[in-house]
C-alpha cells in the first residue's frame, strides 16, 4: 500500500497568476543599458539565482510592441517559469519611455539656445548651492562632488560661449572685408589696404586713378568718385560711430584666443575616459531638463499622464494580474514618486499598485536644494502596499532617506497633507555595501567616482553579474510560488 502511494505521480502545483512590472528608466541611457530587454534578462537571471531548487528555469519570451496611447508605444517582455509541468507565464514587464517627452524641446533648439538654457540654470541655482551647505541630506563629500559637477557644467557653458566668440569674430572679419571695398566687394589688391585703413580712421583719402582699379572723373566730389552717390556726412553719425566702435574691438585677438582654448578643451576631452565623456556629453541637456522638471514642473504633468495611460492600458487588458509593481531607476524614481504621491488626488488606477521600487533615487539630492519639494502630497488609498528603496553608499545621486550616511531604516520620506498628517517612508535595501564614500581618495572625487557608482545597480545587460534585482526578487515574488 505504501509502495503504491510512493509510485503515484507528483501533484502539479496550481497555476500561478502572473504579475506585471512597469519599469521607469533613468535619463542617461547611454551610460547603462536600461532597455526593457536588458532589464528582463537581469530579472530572469536574478530569479534563477534565487530559486529554491534547480528544477525550474526561467526563460524570456519574444518581445512585442504595444500601443497604449496616441503616438505612444511600450515594449513588453514576458518571463516564463519552465519546469516539468510546462511553461508558466510569471511576469510581464512593460517600459515607460518618457525621456523624449522631457528633453525634446531643448534637444530640438539651436546650440545657442542650449547654451543660454544651461547658463540660465547655473546662474539660477548658484544661491541654492550656497544655501545647501547647512542643509542635511547629503554629506560634505557628496556636496563637494555635486559642486564639482556644477563647475564642469559651467566649463561646458564657457566652452560654448568661446565657440560663439570665435565664430562671431571670424564672421565679423569676413563681413568687414566684404563691406570695405567699392560696391560691397572686397578689394584684394595691396594698394587698397592703406585706403581702407585710412577710411576706417576717418581720414581723407586722395583720389587716385588706378590704385584701386577704378577711374575717377576729374572734379567729381570724393563721394561720387567712390560710387557712394551721396556725401559722407549724409550718413547717420550715431550709426557710423557705433559701427566704428564695433570694428575697433579686438575681435581678431579674441577669435584667436578662443580658437586656442577650444583646441585645448578638445585635446583634454580626447584624453578623458569614454565613460566620463559620455556622461558629460548628455549631462548638460538632461541637467537642464531635470532641473526644470523639479523647479518649475517642466513637462511633469505630461509625463504623469503618460504613466497613467500606460497603467490604464495594463488594467484594461484581458489578463488579470496578481500584482502590479512599479520599478524605477534614477530620475525615473522621481517620476514614480511624483505620480504615486502627487499634489492633487491621484488617479484611481494607482490604487492597484502593490509595490513601488526606487533604485538610486535622487530624493536626498532634491530635498537638499528644494526642501519643500516632497511636502503636501497625497497618496492612493491602500497603495502602495510596499515601498522599497535600493541605494549604494558610494552613489552621490542615490538616497538612504536619512539625514546622515548611516545604514538603517529611513528617517524621512514623502510628507502628506496636514489632513493626513503622515509621512510615507520606504524600506531601505543597501546594495554594494563595503567601501564607503569617506574612504575615497581626492582623485576619486575629481574623476566623479560617486557619479559613476550610480550605474552599478543594474549590472551587465546580459544578467550574468549580480545586480540589485538579486535583492529585490525575493521581495517581489512569493517564495512558495515562483521561487519554489
């Protein structure tokens, strides 16, 4: 009897309802692969490493694009659990592409407009940099690196100004040459140079028959001899004086110096490591757009509406999801927080969010410069049920939601309205604990190691290295279900 019972086939587990993840990436996609394909591979590998047994494998289904709003697409990847009972869909992963919504206006503007925008932001934030000295949220080492980044952005602005000076100086020289000759044409003969110089100085120029290649009629007025058609004093004295002042400026020297400085900047950029160059190449435009998003709510409503439309698309599908999670990284964490905890009543669909995950969230950075940014907020009823925050001790942009750099529970969070009288705080998960920011050498600060640590959370795109998802998977998926 016992033997007969042992020979019975093993009971198959009940079918699992799948989860849904909305991944909100950061802005600097060129520094680390944040595509939904790469994120799916990382989560799949983390599921394999966290499974209780080796009987199950996790595989990726082919991706597909879906329309969820007018001119809006999302890419969907599905992770399957494969075991003896077959393939079971475990989680659908969607991505929210908002970077174009945020940066399109500035990206399409002229180089001059971009330089002016960067200069405007740097000038406007100078007082905030000074005021941040006494504020908590970031350590002195972190603030030094942030000030260093602001200085680099200032150099980028000056570099653009020098380019404009060099171009304007060269253009003015060409224009001066073209406008100095008869009829607006440049006179290239050597004999014409003294006459142009004398004319610029306001001295009388004796008529000559062939020195300029133009024959004059005897007895004709000087102005008619040069083809002007009217006496010189007929011109506006103010305009003539203004033009003379412009021409008198040392444009040739300024242009030469600007050209040399541009060459030096280019040489230094060529010696810089590719990762740092890539970071600086896109940082200026993203810096301006991110700052305007925070300071003047630039494009904030449009991005929040985009996320709400994607969530509506997911809820309206025929599938019934067990849980819906929002997983956000870097600046995408601010998008997630602003959408989950807005200053107005949030949409009903956000009540279905089970878990909010923020990775490398710049919460502490924002509250250091804008102390009231996360105050007077609202939240959906009973959502999110969990909020997990992943941070690294070396990451300058990441946050531990504390007023010190110690590890432990979050001490600050999103402050709700006075009616709610509550602060929503995340559960902290430390990734990469070991080396701390005070252990870095001054050279590490100069080469912005604290900023480069911001890219360490996700690991390699193929998912072969340990990533922050190894910390998150046990919290997102039931160990008795997906990880059994």
